[in-house]
C-alpha cells in the first residue's frame, strides 16, 4: 500500500531503476513535489495519481511524473506506482 500514490485497476509497482526521465525538473517543482509527498505521507494531503510510463526497450520512459521520480530517488525510495501506457 502506498502512502503517496492512489492505486488504480491498471496500476502496478515498479522499481525506480526501470524508469527513464524525459527531462530534469526545476528546483521549484521539486520543492512543490516534496511538500505534497510530506503531506501525503503524514495523512494530511491527498494521494497522487500513478506515474504514467511507456515501455521503451527494457526500460520505461516517464511521460507524466518526471518531478516525482526525481523527488522519490532523492528521498531514497526504490519503487513507485505506475500505469503503463499502451
């Protein structure tokens, strides 16, 4: 069970090492993501939708959630909840 992500019918847990970011997020966006994560982990904030990824060879390209991936990695997390776009 994730304290940060909403689980959906299509979502699954994936290792962050399998994800390739599309771009590097700004410091401002990272700060906002960290605040949202802290609120969700404490139970005071809403859970977020799963990351949206697309299969790219052996890895998955992040379509929506690049900032979240970076923030999770910096926090030392190993996995995230994703939905794979067909």
